[in-house]
C-alpha cells in the first residue's frame, strides 16, 4: 500500500499512542497488526522500531479484545488541547 506523507505520519503517530487500538489503525488505513509491524519497521529507524515493539507488545490498551471496557477514549484528555 502506498500512503501520502501525511498518512504515513498519522499512522506512525497512532501506532505510538498508548490508547489507540490497532483495530482503529486497521479500520482507517487497512493495515492489520502484522502489516502495521512491517510498516513501522520500514518507516522508522531500527532503534525506534525496537523501542516501539517492546513498548506495545502485550499492552492491553492497544488491543480492543484485551482492553478494559471502562476505557472509552483513544487519547489522553490533554493530548489535543493547546497549552
């Protein structure tokens, strides 16, 4: 799949966000989990990729099936507010 620079940037941003589930990325951009891993491997530095994989492997907020139903939002309350 080919993505524009802005789409690539948004996918990477969503992948790094703790509360954005992998399923949301799949719904918006058509990348399932294994495709997202390949995408991240080829679009971020190897060091960043290793940190990302370690950080998100097994993180329950990144998988809707493992997520606590009490989590209703996909980002921190202050994430998109101007300071």
